[in-house]
């Protein structure tokens, strides 16, 4: 599975059929069309991919399983905010 497919799998699991691609795309890339572009064969750079996967890891909804075939980065801890793992 290439990186774009990995990212789209994460996006599908993250949205869980309850959040539109445009909403996730806006939050993730500050561009409501980017996920649609990826779904239609577009690409993103490595830095953008790494940043997107980290964002998804940091914001991952409780009770939703991270896809087992994709390595999950350790969620970031922002100063002053409790880690989601502690919640």
C-alpha cells in the first residue's frame, strides 16, 4: 500500500462515515479539496504526508481502531493540554 492509500485509509477510518472529506481536508490541509484530489490520483509531498499522519494520530477519535497495517506515530503532547491517552 503506497503512502497516499495509507493516508486515505486513515482518513476513511477517522471520518468513520460521519464526516465529509471536505471537512477533514479543511482541518487537515487547510484545503477542502485536497482529499478529493488525492482520491482522484493526486499526490502530496513527504512532509505533508508526515504532518497529516501525525495530525490524525493526535486527533484520533476514542473508540475507533487505528488501521492495523499502518504504523501509528506517537501522539504529540501540547503544553498545557492533557494527552488523549490520559483521558
